[in-house]
C-alpha cells in the first residue's frame, strides 16, 4: 500500500490506500491521526466521511484528515469527574 | 392520539417535564441505548430511502420511553428554519442549554451540561472525539441554518426517492431533505450548524437531536399529505433494509424482539398514534395552484377595489373563485382537487370601472337565489338591488 504522510497543525496524518482496482474494491483505505486509526467511510461518489464527521463528505482523504483535526483539536481539559 | 408541538409553544411546565423525563431516561441507562443503536445503524439509517422511516420508528420508541416516565410528555419539534439564532429560546438554560464555550465547545449551562452532573457521554467516537462532555459549536461547521425557502423547495420535490437510492441520488424528496444534494443542506446542515456532539454518528448524545429529527419527521408528514399519490420508493433495488418491505436494520440488541419493522409499517404516522400541531395534519403546506390570477401583482387586484369570493357556481359541491375586477366579474372554476381552471371574464358589470361599483358603498354577494345549487350574484347599488342569475348548465 502506498503511504502518504503529512503533519497538520502539529499532528501526524498517515494514509494508506489499496494499490490497484481489485484491492480497492475489497479493502478500504486507512487513515491514522497521531497513530490512532480513524474509521473511514467511503462514499459511492468517491468522497470520504468518518464516524466523527458523519453528516458531510470530503473529496479526498487528506481533506478529511485535516477536517477531523480542525473539528477535534487536542485541547480537552482534564476531567474533574 | 398524541400531539407533537413546536417547542416554542410549550409551556414552562411542559418544558420542564420533557427535560425531567429525558434526564430520568439517561439515569436509567436507556437513553444511551438510543445513542448506541443510532451509531451501530450507520448506513442502515442514513444515506438511503429508509432515512425517514428509520428515524420515525426511532423517535416513536424514544417518545414511548419518555411517556413511560411521564405520560404527559410528547416529543417537541424544533423548526430550525424559523428559530434559527443562537439566542432562540430553545437554547435557554431552563430548556436545552446553550452554545459551548469557545475553547473546546463544552456546554456550560442547562440540564445537559457535564458539570451539572447528569449528562456524561458514554458512547463516543474515539479517536476523533473521546470527550465525555456535551459539546456545541454553533455555526462553526455550517455558517447558517436552512432557510424556509429551502424547506419549501424540498417539500415541492417529487418523487420520494430516485435511483441509485443512496446519497448520490440527484433528486427526490428524501435525499433533498437528508441534505446530500448540493450538500450539506437541510437535515445534514442542522447537525453541522449545532456542531460539537451533533457532528458524529453518536449525535443522539445531544437531546436536540430528537427535536431536530421530530421536525424532519413533520416535514415528511407534510410532504405525504401534499402528495398522497406519491408513495415510498423503492420496493426493490436499494440496499438491504431500504426497500419498502425490508426489515430495517439493526433493530437488534438491545431492542429485540422489535426487529420486525419495515418502512411500509411506518408510512402512516397517524396509525402510529401521533399527529403534529399544525400544517400537515389539518392542512397541507400552502402551494400556489393558480398562477397569474387574482393576485396583487398578477392583475393588480386590490382589497379596496376588487372583492374576491369562494362560491359553488356549477353545483358540483366544490367552491369556485369569483372576483369582481375593474371590468366585470371573473371566475376560476374548481377542478375538485385544489386546482382551478384558468381565470375567465364572464360578465361585464359589478366592476370598479364597469358600473363604478365601490367596496365601501356597494356590497356584492354570491348566493343561490333559485335553489339550483349554483351561486348567483347579488349587488347592492346606488338605487337598489342588482341580480345576475347563474346560467351555468
């Protein structure tokens, strides 16, 4: 699988996509942000969504990954309970 | 039959009873079952024809559970096309609470604020958002809520759905309302505008989910009333669970044995035991069924000059339109289905210019003078009563 890596707002994005058409129909690409795998949804029009961004779609996996980082920044405060 | 009301028309007592029932359902653990079922359903409940029936059944079960706690409670709906501001009363701290704080979207007021101690999110979507607290970020992912015009456009769209019966369907009421056409729009856009916990598949974590989907269900009910001949589509050809007589999935654990609901079973919401307080049950949404006639701009019809009436001119038991214009009497005969034939001038008289009839001096009426079931014209002029008998055969 070809890899693509980038850092966006200080967080790592790693994308792996199936190499050929046959594998594309069997498997789905994987997306990891900060080494944690995101459940990617492949839409029938070739766009992507995720469980965390379920009500919209993105033209490419890098766009989805950046949108996830924009939507869910790592700034959660420590919980008091 | 239960009546679901617009949330703006709820009394303070009705609001507090609804909130108390939701909190009690959360405390019992049942509320979180709804979050989990919605999450696990995924595409079985979205991006296809079953989007509307699946959520109708989901809301019905939720409402029944609330009513098992307080029988006076019914689901309210949020008309986001009208109550479209962060300051709308739905977001008051005594009802659903307001927007989240700027730093992380954490809701800080109202009954569902994490810090109030009653609302911890137990089903989330790690690693994207593992937060256990309710978040809202108004306008961050979508700048504005859908407009009334966009709602009207969806309501006027037929048929119910079109091939390929998924999120790529280029037309059809379902995909228009779900919001994938030129999206995100309508239903999807509302999730994004609220933001925070309404954005992931676990969106029922925010109780506003149920008020939002109650309005979506109301719009479907309105559409069904507007187009009674437009049935659910398809009966076959869609993904499993989305065809008319498929069992919708996953109505499995924790809700077995209720895994036997099909779209066909929920098409008639009255049969499910509820109605909506306004449009859709007593009247359909307004549509223009006679264009370029009898209008302020289409014909220069004025209240102070041109009285317009509804009366049966043909004896078929259906009201026709009669207007007293400048040059005489105009009619548009009813087709009997809410539509009318074209406007037609039928009499030179009783008009503002034809006879100098004035609204403030010369009242005109339509009444059956001969007992044939057809309305005749009676006008009170300067010197006496003028009559024009109906000669329609």
